[in-house]
């Protein structure tokens, strides 16, 4: 077997470090009285408004006006009489009603009633120095979830997670949950860190948080699996890493973090990444620190989420690699600004593994665990597999320069809050099918009685229903049934588990979505032979309706990153137009020939 040396994905690691106790004492005074949680607007209360009248306005007056506005205004509290602050609930057309109310000369302000909640603010003394967590909107995201019950495997130099012989657990990992891992370098069960890189990476993922110690982590209720694949020099080989990927996938990891890269293509590692993904594991890897237009392996393998790095200003870090395989960007630091521009976490002193320090690192190695941790939060919030996790990651990412996808930032800059919000209630998998069924009802209603096949007649025909399901939700459960299947059978399994428009992921790889698949092209092509062969029409009708539902939902939920689109806003019109074309095709296929009276 050809052995290739692999190295850390992080940039220079000979960085300034600060001893743990010194860091804590320097900021202990500021931490003595942590600021209370701040309040931030979250969303509008459905069908509710608040109206503030000019002082002196009486209840009798606004009671007389509310009939014209179609609302029932009530004083917000007994203390509201003087300032005439009122609220109304059960308002059907909020914007329309507000437009009327705002025209009245006695109204100072009128707006939707907003719901607010406390944003979680950790009491970790150095949290204020973690610009990276604020950049990805963690204070709001922590209110939605913290990765509880999700296992993240850290394939790296190990983690300072236990007291074993000369190794000591770093203080800011005390209380963090761990599951047994493995040391593939020394072939034993103690995956301890003798370098510092792996502990730093693990800290970004799940550093103990709100414990009055040091710094915070992203998914701090997640469980870590320490897997050592790199030695104390930061080097490793493809055999160990491939073995470790399969180990993590088999031992229950939901997410695998690989802040490492280098070497050429390895079929052994590519197969391992494919194996993990088919088992339902999200694999996240560093794009590399070559500062060039080439994503390094393993991030470049199909099935891995490739991460580039940005500095505190949100622009691509000078060391970060990028390219056509890139998926997303995350904070990696830029120490040209000094230590404050790096990513601060608790780790070990590379010269003495028993000594804990707080170190500021930079690199795509530091960006990658941000993405892995948010993936863990998505699993904790109900995501069912890598496809759903990646969809939420990319949907929530902040677009750069209004571009849906770029080689430097992928789908955009990671935003934990927006990604968790985009996950919704876990119904997105079935939503395209619901849209398709609604559009089916619309199509049937537009047909005259003699031309209409009937609602149940259409739905109960397998020739119609099977293409409808395949093009909206796919047969997603086959991936569970045939987990780990490789080769051609594995490709077929993965393809069938996806809706037909998403087959382009298998054919073209990741990156921007090929717009030819997210269009009416396939239904139009398959409809051509159905013009003369009537037996094909139910299947083509189901396919076209399925595509219409899938495209309509994609446009409504936030258009994907379509390639060849000069501006992101053009994606929705593209999807809308093609939805209409699919409906026209479906209507033609479902239409029955009229029987002469």
C-alpha cells in the first residue's frame, strides 16, 4: 500500500500561547459580574400588532376608529392609559391594517408585535475575545440547540481528554462528554494529544461553556470521540486516516472532523469517506492552507464538506485554499492583526503535554470545527442525515457579494442561527411532495369534467405515483437499508435515495447546482415519446408534477446555488418559470381524450 504523509490543516502552529492560570487571572475581575443575557428580536407574533397613539388619546377615541380598521385594540396594561399603548390580536392582514392605521394623525407608531427572548451569553471570562462565535451568530443559535446527544469524532493529533500517565486533561474540557476513541498512531485506546492541534480543534467544537473558565465552544453539549491519526510532529498517513474514518462511522459518530490535508488522491481514503457518508455521517474537512485555487484532500473527495477560512473582517484569509470543490467558509483567523485575530481555545503546550495553555491559532483547521459543530447542532435539532445537514448549512450561509456560490466561499459564510432556522420542524423532506399534491389538485381543477382523470384515479395508479415520489422526495430509506454498499450498487443506492433533480449531485459532484436538472428539461424530454405512446402518459404526468412540486418548493424555501447565474436573485424566476412549464406538461399528460356524446 502506498503511504502518503498527511499534515495538519492549520497554518503555522508556532504561535503565541498564554498559560491557563495566567489567562484566567487576567480576566477574573471582568468575569466576576458577567453581563446579563441581552434581549433580541426573534420573530413577529402571528396576527398581532402594537399601536402607540399620541399621549392623551383616550380609549373612547381609538375605540371609535378601530371599526374602520377592522381590529379590536386594547390597552397593553393598566399602566398604558397615559401613553395609549395598545395591542390587537387576531389580525388577518397585518400589513394591510398597519398601512391604514399609520395614516391616522393620532398614531405615533404602528408595527407588528415582536417576540423577544434572552440570548444566551456564556460567563466564560475570555468569551468576549471570541469574535468567531459572534460572527456565526452563536448567541442566538444557542437558544435553538447545543448539540446534545450528538457524537463528533475528531480525527487529529488526539485530545487532552483524560489524566493518563504523563497526559493531563485540560481544565476547559472538564465536564465535556467523551466516548471511547482510538490511537491509530500508537495502536492503543488512549488517543491523547502530544501536539496541541487536536485539543484546540476539539475546543472549538465542544469546549466546556458557561463554566466560568476560559472560553466557549460551539456545540458544547455534544459528545467528542478522540481519534488520533497524526503524530507529535503533526504527520500521518492515508492508511491510518482511512481506518479511523471507518472506525468512527462504525462506532456511532454523527459527524467526523478532519482538520488535516495534503498528499494526492487516495482511493483508500475516498472509499472511506464514501463509506462514512452512506452510513449517515457528515464528514467535514479543511480546504488547506496553500493559499491557492486547489482544495486539498480529503476535503476534495466527494461526500466531504470542504471548508475555507475567513478572518475577522469576513474576507478570505490569505493562507486559505479554495476551488471548485469548496462548500462553505467559516472563521479561521488572520493573525496579521496579532493574537486577537486568531481563534482562541484551551489546549496543551506542545513542549509539555501536561501543561494547559490558551492559544490563538489560525488556519482552515480552525474553520473546519466551526462547521462540524454546527452540523452537530443540526443533528441535535432533528436533521436525519448528511443531505439534510448540508442543505441547512448552505441555506443558512451568508451569501458573499450576492453570489449563490463562489470558489472562495462556497455557498457562503457559516451562520449557525440561520442554518438551524432553515432546518425548520423537520418537514422539509416531505414538503416538495406536499407542493406536488397541491399542484395536482390545481391541474385537475383546470380540466373539464370529461377530460379529468379524477383525483383518486390519478393518485392510485402506480405508474403515476412512483415517478411523483421519486422526483419529490426519493426513496430516502434505501440508504439506511443498504448502508455501506460500495461500487456501482452504492452509487445506485445513493442516487435513488435522492429526489431526481438532486441526482446531479452524483453526476456532477458538489458545488453550484446544475440548472438543467432544476428545470423542466427532463419532463419535456420524456414527454416526447408519450405524444404517440399513450401508455407512458401517466408516468410522465407524475414525473412532471413531481418536478413542479420540487421546483416550486425550492423557490419558496430559498433558491439553491444555481450555476451559470450571474446573480443569485435570478434563481427564483428560473425556478418559477420552469415550474409553470412542468405544470403545462403534466396537464397535457393527465388530460383524457373527450368521449363523443
